[in-house]
């Protein structure tokens, strides 16, 4: 694996500061973080597509009306306290 001078220095510093016992350990941790980020992005893309599909199929509600309905339900449940 080829590292830039800055990347190699970062690895040396991470190990020297005691955060990792070796450069391999630091790189493996970075790979785990990358895997989590990629999974998060894939999940976000899936949810965005589901939302777009809902819009295309007309499965949407007006946001202002939805908020008003929630407020009405909260007022009924909790009396006249501000929701």
C-alpha cells in the first residue's frame, strides 16, 4: 500500500500518541469506520428512494396539516397545555 507523506505521518502520530498499538491497527479501525459510513450511505439512499417512490405513487401528506393534526391530538391527550 502506498501512503502519502501526510498519511504516513498521521499513522506514526496515532501510534506514538498511544491510540493504537500499530499502524495496522489504526488502518483496520479506519476500514471499520469506512464500512460503517458506506452502510449508512446505502441505507440513506434506500430511504430516499422509498420516499421518492411514495411521492410518485401519491402516498404523501401535507406537512402543515400533519403537524396540526399532531398538535390537536396532543391537546386532546394533555389538555390545553401548549404542545
